[in-house]
């Protein structure tokens, strides 16, 4: 809150986007319950986003290493919850890590704006995949 009082508010800095997306996933998962497929990506993306926001506002030596540690902690928390019966698959935890890595490469090497389109495309594809999967789960076993 103090930051908003002493700093002009303008466009949202890019590092906030992964944190907000991750928190949206976690919120949706919390509303759905332990069987939600969004827990894995929500935890990993939230951890990554948190590291990116901390890196934005601090001068941390080895910020890249701390970002990787944060992603690993999100994965460990997902693995722990998975061992406790929550809906967690290796793909739901590993996929965001792949997309984060590709996104980092795009952000550093592709023309300006490409990362925005990549992020939007990944989010839409993931949403569609989850919608199809949830429709499949709602069908009786004989109808599949």
C-alpha cells in the first residue's frame, strides 16, 4: 500500500502478470476444492510471479537463481498436496515450468509485444484444454 502512496501509478509492470495469473488459478482452484486441476499450475505460477515481483522492487544478487528456487518451491508444495490426495499431475506442475522457460526466452529474444501474445495464447489454450477435460469428466463412463 505504501508503494501506491509514493509512486505514480501507471501501466502494470510485466512481472505482476504471472503473479496475478497464478493467484487467479489458485483462487479458482480454492473455489473448486482439492479436486481442481488448477492447483499445480496455480502454485507454480504464483511462486514464479512472486519471485518476479520481488526482483522488480529489490536489487537482489542472483535474481535468476531465486526465481528458479521459487518455481521449485511451488512444485514442492504441489507435490506435497498431491501426496495428500489433492488433484495434481506431473503435467500440471511441469507444463507451467516449460511455458515460463519459453516465455523467458521470447521476452529476451523476440520482438517487443511477442511475449504478450504468447502469454495470452498459452492462457487461452490451457483454459480450453481444461474445459474439454471437465466436460469429459462430467460424462458417464459408457459415453466416452
